[in-house]
C-alpha cells in the first residue's frame, strides 16, 4: 500500500511531513529505531530541497530572480512497505540536483574550514540500502529503499 503527501517548498510544511511519517510508521508497526530513521531521512530531504532547491531561480521577465522570494514549488513524498522493505519516493520540481553523485563532505576537516553542506545527504545515504535518482522532465525523482524491522503484532 502506497500513501502520498503533497507539500509546498515552505519550511512550515515540515510539521505535516513529520506527522505523515509518524502515522505511516505507527500504522505499519515499524520499530522505534526505524521510525526515527524515517523521520531523519524525511527531515533531511525536505529541509535540503526547501533551503537549496529553489534558490537563485530566475523567472522569465525577472532576471534578478522571483519577485518576493522563491517561486512556489511542489514536493511529493510517497511511502510504501513491501514485506519488510520500506520504499521512500521523494519528488520535487526544484532545480536539478542528484544527491547520489554530490561529493561527500570530508568530516575529518575542522568544521570551520569545511565547506557548508553535504552532511545531511551523507546521513541519508548511510541510512538506506538502495538509492536511485533520475531527472524526469522538470522534476527530481529520488527513490530510496531500506529493509526495516517491524514490531510484532499484539493481540
């Protein structure tokens, strides 16, 4: 069973996304540590696209960028569970960005000399077993898979 949630590129929608992930986790009896991992993945992906996916966007007739801030973007998250395999689909219409080929940060460098960014994507990569990205028209489509532990049914 696949469930979907449509969001705006607005940080206020993070609350809805976290509730969506929590409800999915409870409904499918994901173990507490799996629920926490799912929340981290969703938070990192959403925060990244809201923060970076729509910056420096130009609009025809407005070469300096979108008047009043970022254009309204659309983000769609789908979750499904096939046996004990969690599938996360994250789709956005932000600028092209493949998080699977972006360089990982050198965490051995002191924080003050390390370039900003990349830590969240590194965390996400480490929390999943399978990853795929493709640019589909004007949309980024990231699909992640993870084998999960479920709590035993009660009753």
